[in-house]
C-alpha cells in the first residue's frame, strides 16, 4: 500500500504534511475572537485579514505574500523554509497544521530552520517564531528576510480611490519594523494600517517592494500599479542587502533583514509580528509586549487552550479512526471558521445550526445577526459582506428553521420576544420576524401552489430566466419542514397560530404531491416552458435535493417514500451523490448558470458534497444507518475511493464538491468555507449517534450502523455534560435503545434536563 505523504498526530489535532508540493496548496486557518485571521499554506504563504464587528474587511496582504528567505552570506545560497517561492530543494521538510498553529521546518546545507505561526487569543496580528540552528561544523553567517505585501483593501469606495493612492510605508525605530500608514477618506474603520515588526534588531529593511524584488520581478497592474512577485527577489538572489526604502505609491510592502552569526551547534530564535492597527502606538505596544521574556510562549499556550476549550464540549469515539480525527477537532474548527469566512444569511444560519451542538452562545448570536438582515417584507439579503440583495427565495425558510433549533437547544421560549432590527429600519420581536418569514413564503406561492424560485433557491446556479413565476420544489419541501417545526414551537406559545401553521403544512404538502410528483421521484422546479428534473425534461432528469428534502420534510410517504429512496440510491457515484443526473450537455437559459458549466463540474452533475451531506440525515430519518455512514465516509476528505493526493483537497477538512467530469474526475474545488462541514457534523452527532436537542431535554435516537459495536459521545446541554455510551452487541441496524442514566433505567429516549453543571453517565443498549 502506498504510503501517504501526511499523517495525523495521536488524537488527530494535528496533520503532519511531509511534502511541500501537495496537489494544491493545503491551508490552515488561524483566527481569534477579535476577528483577525491568517490563512497558512504548507509553504507558509497565505492571506491575512481583519473583519470588524460589522464585517468590514481589511485584507492585509496582496497576493497572499508572506515569505521568509534564508541566505548563506558566505556561499550565496538562498532557500525558503517551506521550499517556495524560490524552490531550492530542502531536506527534512515537514509542515504541521494543528488546530491552533502551523509550523514549517526543513534543513539546508547544515542549517535547520523552523517557522511557527499562530494568532494570539486577543489582538490584531499574527506572531511568527523563527528558529535557526547550525548543525554543521563551521561558523555560519546568515541573512533572514521576512517579506510581506500591504494591500489594506476590502471595502467599497468611488472609482479612483484605490488604497495605494492613500498609503505610505515608513520604518519606525520604536516599532522596529515597517509601518504602512493609510488615510483613505472612505475607510469604514480606523484599522487600515499594516505593519511588519520584529523582536530582533533589524539590519536593513524595505518598505518599497520595487527595489527589493527588482524590475524583472514585477507585473504591471492597471493604472501602473505593480504587485511584486517573490520567486526571485533581486536583493536576496544577488547577495545584496535591503535598501532601506520607503514608499508612498504603488508596491507597498514590508521586508525586514536580520543578520545572524551561528557557531557550530548554536541556535537562535526571534519573533516577527504581522498585522493591523488603528495607530502606530497600538502596533508598538503589541511588539513591545512580545519582547518581554516568555511572553510569546505564554500567548501561544493561551491560544492553544482557547481552541481546546471551544471544542471540548462535543467529543466522539467511534470504531473509525478517520471519523474520530475529523469530528473531534477539525470539523468543529471548520464550522467555527465558516462564521468568520462567510457573511450570508442562508450560509450562516446553516453554520449556526451546527454550532448549536458545541458553541451555543456563538450560535445564538449568529442566528440573531442573520435576522437583522431580513427586510420588513420577509425576504433577506443574500450576503451582507459583500452586500448583495439579489432576490433569492429561500432565506425565510432558513430563519424559521434555525430559530426553532435554537429554542430546542436552550428551552428558552422568551427569545421569541427579543427585539431585533430589520435591514430596512425599525425593529420587531423574533416572533414577528418569523411570522413575516412565513407570510413571505406563502405570498410567494405560484400558480401551482408551490413557492416561487425568483433568482435562485439554495442552488445558486439554477436560474430559470425564462419564467419569472417558476416554482421551487426543493424550497416547497423545506417550507413544509419549517411549518411543521414552527408549529411545534407555537403549540407552547399560541395554539391558534400553531393550528394555522399545521393547516398550511397540509395545503403545501398536498400541492407538492399533486403537482411535483413525476412517477418515481419529485421534480426539481415547475415552469411554464418546461418542468425541470423530470423524466421528460431536457438535460437532467433527476435532482438529488428534491428527493432528499421530500423525505426530511415528511412530504414523501408510503410507496412514494420507497420510490424516492430507490431513485436516490440510483444516483450514487464513487465519492458521493451528484446534484443532478445526467449533467447538462449545453447551456440553456431556461436552466441558467449550471447548464453552462462543463458536464460533471460543480452544480452541473458534480458531487456537491453539501447536498450529499443533506442525504446523511435523510438516511438516518429512514433508519438506513449503514447507508448514512457510507455516505459520510464517501464525502469525507481522503476517502479510499478519492484520496487527497488525487482530489487535491486537504485531508483534514471537508470540501464543497468533487468533479465527475472524466478529465477532472475526483478533483475538488473549494474547502474550508463550505456548509458541507456543518451538515456532516449534524449528520454524525444528531443523525448517526442520535444526540438531538429537544424542548424538554436531550433526546437519544441513534441510527446506529450494524458494523459498529460501540461508540461514545460527550455532549454539553444546558450546562450539564452527558457522557453517552452506545452499545450494539448484536450488531443491529438502527435499533431502538434501552437507556440508563447514572445507573437508573429510564422510560423512552428523552434524557433528563439536569441543568446542574455536572457530568452524567448515559448508557444505551441497542
């Protein structure tokens, strides 16, 4: 069996990558609650950015420029610790991407180097620790160059107000680094100043990347602005020293040169800070703190504890080590990061729903934040950064669904009376926000009684431009689910309104079954020109989401339910379930953007992992435990059918899709910021393990695969920790559990709502 070029540390909290050249860059994301974030690739480069409390971005560096060069002053040899961008071969390379840090290390000609990066618990910067050791038998004279670009963009402004016209770099002795000061008249906050500084005396510097990189190392951007390329910077490669340049236009950057002499066996380390600040005084203060003995290591330890504390309340141990590695740390970090990386109502409500399983307060804040971007007529923004008010039809559903889940998690119905602002002014209670969302979806019904699709629903790429009144079957299924869930909430608040919701559920369910059933599965959309996703449709004959949500919503019953399950099973591919089959072979304005993609890519017949993750919960709802587990394992990173070295996706986080196109078969496009992570987390913990929040307590309803004999899960719920062991001695499939809590047998599967801050042992025998 071929050895993989990476491995997980015991416990899975770190992935050690043994090659600097995976199929594509493999990133780690590091951030703090002050919303400073750094993406770190296996070679150390990546974008750094800051988001203020209203999601106004400051992108600190351009073109992901974050590099460290080492030069032997005697031989003239130049290399990077992480191989690139100079690409001088190095020995002993390893990149450790851990939950709370990244570290890159290598050796070249007897010099051992390491570069550790982390983001402290508080602050607006990242800290690099550079360590060099002379393992040769002669004295070594080295120059170390830390280099970044400054961009400091990320907000809207009138034409010709680009940031480089309003910025300048200076070297500040007290800072011991390069400070990029800006004075943009339209900057939405004050933290649009960048800096690169060091705790070690700086020998020379450059604030202008033109003399550092050289004329032949730049590319021309519009308006004569230039962005430096760092493959062969002239100063480094020619044996020269930095020029002590400063810049007030074009290619702003920061380069710090340190000269170090090392005797045989001697080592040296120092720290570099890269970040943003409201003022040069703030930046100086951050650097000054890092010069204190042991300060950086103390901050490093605090940051690691913070990550551990965030994710400790939800833990699992199954017979599958890969699931344990992913689900105990990485998937929770990925879901957590999506709140930082995404600013959309639909996206963030799905992320918040998963956060309810382990970061309840953060989830609550995010759900209420999304409600603030709802308009008084019931619809909502697609994204609030960047601002996009394109009329998508599904935002009201996600708001109803997420708040119902929040109330189940907390048991607190008083949140319905909390006052929340509208996007277009004034405010109303949460209950009124949800009632307006219900009214919006009812008003949006079309001629067949299903909800109209407008520009698109969940599938951004299904744009039915030929019929403004086209109706979405998927969204209509989802609205049924929302009506049922909201009715359960309102039964405890307003029984008359609960009855109204139940009646609307029946009306919509009947309309779907009358108008959208195609004989063996459900259509995807109804349109005057031609229905989409039916056996007689042009192009794709079946869509995954229309079937999965028919089951999740309870619309499909009896023989239709069995037919739908068979139809979904018939869509299975090597590494998941395509969004639609067959792929469209040519563009159709009736279908829109997805039909213009190559067949088998993205939404056009690709395995869209987010949608496949919906299916995991569909399988659990219907007792298909083994299929649920198989589906999870298929779309999990580094699956046997699609290893990371082929897909290109990082082996520790979920991706958004896999291509089925023969020329790109199995390739992945985007990881980290995908709702796949949230739905896979819910699929395992709430579906397969069956640990589900309910109004009166925590419900244990596992859909346990027959292959598993035992699993353990820890879940914090309303202040108490439930340590749950599920045993399956007869290897039954989705069997009903007998449950003991703290040694005492209970009737049913609703665990007591202790709220006592203590640990409680739960044992379930299937």
